[in-house]
C-alpha cells in the first residue's frame, strides 16, 4: 500500500502547501494494494495554460490536470508498471477558486490532489453516474481528512465536456 510521491514546485513555494500536506492528500486517495509512484507538480498560469492547450485543446489555465502513465506491455517487472502518472496543479487558478468558493487553500489543494489521484486510478466523470460515484468517493476521502464536502453548494453529479484521453477536465 506504499505510495511514493514526488513534489515539484515550478513556482515559488511561499504560501503553498508543503510536500507533507500534498502527500497526505495523495495517500488518502490511493486505492491500490501495491506500491506505486506519482508526481505532483505545482505550476504557474503560463505552464498550466500551455499544458491544457497542448493536451486538451483548451487555451486557458485549469485547476488540475492528470496524466496517467501509459499501459506497459506484459512481461515487464512489476516495478516498471508502478508509476501512476503526473498531477499538475495550477497555483493561481487554485488560489482564485478557493477565494471564490469560500474554501481554505488547504481544503482546495486536498480536494484537487484527491480528484487527480482518482483520475490516475481510472475514475472519470463523463456521465452522471460516473460523476456521482467520483464525487461521493472524493467527499468521503476529504471527510476522512477533516474537510467538508466540496460539492455541497453545487448541483450533484456535474458532467463535464469530453476531454482527450490522459487528461482530467476542470474539477
């Protein structure tokens, strides 16, 4: 059940959650039985916009993007397939959203890391059923971390527009 997490700060770290906080959220969302590795990268609006444009065709910075690792061919050692992928968090978008939604920055970062981790593990929210299931799991994980349901003020089971494989839509 070990999850190794690499945290990359592509922005100044002042005022941002530290690696321990980000690790806590990622580990809480890890649903696997074996060892795995994930990278969390905190970026500025320019990098967030560039990634969103390149991989989703949307020319704006978004809160979270998930990039699951590709499926490897059979026959490789188990450790070769232990890399889940990357989660990119756009710092200015998360700060703006937390303020607009009346959430603490810590609560919003926890939510977006949990959201990204679920995407890396194959969950999605393209249909009402998928969205309801994913939101329920996110809410349960966040409750276990001491945070309120982030969807209480939103209509249930929000469905977002389709997105290219390997990326997460806006949360």
